C-alpha cells in the first residue's frame, strides 16, 4: 500500500506539471498531394503517435491538428491506400504549412513509425528487428485469439493448449523471455505457465509491434527474447464521436466473437469504451472433437483523458474474464474420447458449450495512467499501472477451487526525452515493479512470494543523412522472497515450500546501426545483451501443473540468465519487388529449462486422495545458443496481383550437452497469392490463397518426440463498402481447408495424441455506427 500511495503522489505531480508548465497552443496545418499530378489527396490519414493524435485530410487535401504544442519536434506520419507511407520530423515551434507528397506504389509497405522505442521513429532509422501489423491484417488471419493471429508473422510462433490458450514465442524464446506490453504497461499474469495466455481483448488491438531480440535495455528483465507491444487506437480528431460493432463466427469450434466500441474527442477531453464477448465449444479435427476444450471470454474497458497543448494523460481501466476448459486425457487407440466415468463422449456431447471440470477461470484487472508531458521542449513520458490477476483452477467440482493464485503487481515507467538537437536524441528512464502473490486454494504449485525490481537506463541516438546509430546502457536489480508454506494434516504438518530470498542484478547494453546503402536498400545491425531473473515457478514450484501433464519441481539456487545477441538485416523495397533478410545469433548463459531426468516420475495424490503417476520435470540450466533468421520475397509485377513468401528458421542447442533445446518451433515457409481487384462500389477488395509449409522437427531434447512435416491450405476474401458513418468491412477466412490431421511441435496437447484444429471457416463484419 505504501507503493500505491507513492504512485498516487506521482500521478498528482504529473497533473501539477501539466498545469504549471503548460505551453502555448498552436494549430498545425498541412496538405497531402499526389507526386505525379500535384493534386490534393482527400481522405489521407495523418498520425502523431507521440501525442496519440490522428486526423484525416479534407476534400482539398488539407489537414489540421488543434491544441497542438507550440514547442518540440514530433514525427508526423501520413498514409493512404495505393501510396507509400511517408513520415517526417516536424518542428512545431516554426509557423509553417507541412507538405506531404505521396508516391503511388503497389507495394504494401509495413508500418513506418515504430513506437516501442524511447521515441517514435521511422523504421528506416531503427536498428532493432521490428515488425508491425495492423488490425486489418490481424483480422484477416481468422485466429481464435490475438497470439493465434500473430503466429503468421515471420519469427513468431505460438505455444498452444487447445483452441483457447496461446503464448507467443519469438525466435524460439517464450514464457518469461518475451514481454507483453498492453496499454503501455508490462503485463503480469503468471506468464510462466504453459496454459497461461495473454490477458488482453484482441478487439482492442489497433496494431501490434513485435521487437525481435533482446529488449532488456528498454524494458528490463523478461524482455530477453523480445517484446509484443499491443497498441490501442489513437484518439479521434477533435469534435468527432465514433462507434462501431464487430462480429464474427467460426465453423470448427463454433466461436462467436463480438465487440462494441464508442470513442470521442470533445475539445481535448477524450474517452473510449469497449465491451467484448467470445464463446466457443470444443474444437475438432478430422474424425473427432476434443471434449472440454471450449472457452468463453467477457471483456470490458474504458479510457478517459485529456489531449491538450501540454501533451496528454489517459486513465485506462480494463477487466479480462475467461473460463477455459482443460483436457487431461487424449483419445484411445481408436481415436475415441471417454469421460471420467468411462463413458464414450459423442460428437454432439463434445460440442456442448458448457465447460466441465477441470477448467481454469481467469480474472485480470488492469488500471494504467499513461501520460506524455511536453516539458522544456522535451517529452516526459510515464506509465503507472496496477494489475490484479486471479487465476483459479477447478479440478472436480465447479464450486470448489483447487489451485488459486492471486497476483498483485504495481509497475512504473518514467522517462524523459531531451529535445532533439542537430540530429541527437537522448532518453533517460526509471522503471520498476513490486509484486505480491498469495495462494488461496487447496492445491499448490508455487509458493507465496514478494518481488521488487528497479532499473535505470540511458539511450542515445544520432540521426544523419541516410541512417542513424544508437547505443544505450542499463542497470537492473531484482529481489524475490519466497515464503515457507506448511500443509496441515491434523496431528502433523509437512513443508510444501521452503522459504528463500534471492537477489539478482545486471548491467545491459546495446549498440546499433541503420543505414541506407542505396535508394530503397536499408542495412540494419544490432548487438545487445539481455537479462532475465528466474521466475517463481523455476525457483519454487512443487506440484502438479494442470494442463501440462507433468509434476514440476523448482530450484531456488538458479542463477540469472544473460544473453548476447547479434543480428543483421537487409531490406529492399522496389516498384515491383521487395526483399527482406534477417539473421541472428543469440548466446544465453545459464539458460533455464525444465527437464525430465532419467525418466523420473511421481505418484501424485490430490486433496481428495486420488492417485495418478506423472513425469517429474526439474528446472536446470546450461549455456545455450540459438541461431536462425527470417526472409521474405514479395513480387508485385502486376498491380492487382501480389505473390508473398516468407521463411522462418531457428535452431537451439545446449552448449554443454550438445543436445537440442526443448520446445523450439519447426522451420516454415509461407506462400500467399493475393488478388486485389478494382470493383466499382467496393474498396479494399481482395481474394487470397496461401500455403503454410511446416518442416519436420527432429532436433529435439531427450524427453520430446519428433514432429512430422505438414502443409496447410488457407484462403480468404474481403471487401469494404462505404457508408455515411464510415467503411463497412466484410471478410471470410478459411484455415486448414484440406482438413489435415497434424501436430504443431509447440502444442501442449501433442503429448496426449490430440491433433491441432482441423478445417475452419470464419465470417466477420465490422460496422461503423457513428
């Protein structure tokens, strides 16, 4: 509570700064033109990400931002379909009309402005390997959740537990090695667990940035493998109120998903509200449906804030609530599923929407205060957040909780970016987190614990003609105290968890270069170190981990992980072809992983006295090496036809034993042909056909099994229709259309012989209401 009072005090201080140092207001105006004709372009979207502002050019190609700061330089970005996205740094202290000249192109360029760095920047001058995907692209994938939709990004995979639980991995690293940022704050929701997905409403994601490689310099511990930065919508232009409704259905698991949103801007007072609901029965594959693999999800969120000449401050409150069925037994030799009572489960019974035991219930409350104050010509950015993650697991009775974890997290992130001076940009920051976890159920996996960590960093960037160089340094300290826990058996008790107290500290650094070798040819290189303290499950677990079919035992003597990664890339974007090549080498010292040693098992008795034999996994560590890369080649020889191809590959090796690292995704090649016809009365029309070719994974640890190769056929179509309230979007997406039976190597159901989801068709519509 003392930390909460400190956070509230800082929030009041931010309000004081915003009023005391308020600067004059200006009206920023500009015009968007066609490079070939010189004619204005109406309907172009204009963004200032650092101020969370957007607007649209009018019939004369003119746009304006009201109540803009009269000091400081900001990156302004302009987009319009059929033209190259353009961004430029604008000094707001100079009275001027900004002119953006857009060049026609048939190349679909990635997002230009990257926001997951200390200051928004063009991807051309950013040395990190970053991919950005917008809402439309994510929607087209027809995924059951956000991570599922992201798994088509080269270098990104998912650890799945059925149809409802997906965890992201980046270049072979996941769990606590990949950090998820939501509403500007790091998400904390027991992400060490296999069956613990991210707690975020996928409808709220306007776009997602994926930072590949160690981002510990910017985000601290747990960003050793990369960052998933989920970005919400920018606020609409002043005087505008918008509302929309999105709904979709899927054939395989009967998923129905809907979301209603309202947002507006009244003279700088901004607001947004969203309510979403998802419900699905069990998923199926050729010849079977998997009982109790359904889920439901109810989410609500609200944002209130101000966008003024001094910057912005937004208060976000969101509630994520989900029930997810857990499958504990696979099919028999004939492929049939049976209930706990030994009864055959029919297809119709498996497709019922009622979730049976065992299942998990997740309630995640997130409150964040996100601000950017223009101070002295620089930017003071801050994020203060409180999260409460309550995770319950019901084993045999829907009214009796087995495992219950209550995790409270307070996080803070304050950084100041000095005014840009002759191409130099610098940022200094302070970040930290305090956590408290309490067990409140009858079963236990991890102990009660407290954790406190703090980090400071400095980041320097020099922009020059044709590119930029950057470097940074960071120091982190983390303390974790595990509590002793006893289990009472009447006349005696025994120790479930021993107490421990661990301290970790680390110095991280990075240096990078981005340079335009020739017109449209960009070279990027980065060297960076990463840091990750062991999580609570690795240090102190002792119990059955539901949904993973194993018993886990932690090791309180584990050391922190550190890494050194080198990555380099080339990107070419021409009129008819675009090519991207990225390669990396990542050495991780004291890499922590679960291992089954000598086939160890344990006979486990729950609190009802029921016995079962489970494999025992203990957390150990060795040095590891991961190498790999991504490549993409996109051909656009015909204006309306696109042939897009990508390759992802990663190889993990234990440097001590020579064995392969466990849970490394198989290599895959994606091929997609996309046709975008020009049809009168329709906009953004497309038809696509794609094949996902996944190679076999035979480089496995001793307790894993080889996974065979497979190819999946996907297809989709979509179009937009203009209406008075905006554009109505329709889409249809088909996945695994040949109904292929396959195992994904990272599926946690593979060990039980449960195949991944079979054929599924999704149909959806987005309706603007206001």
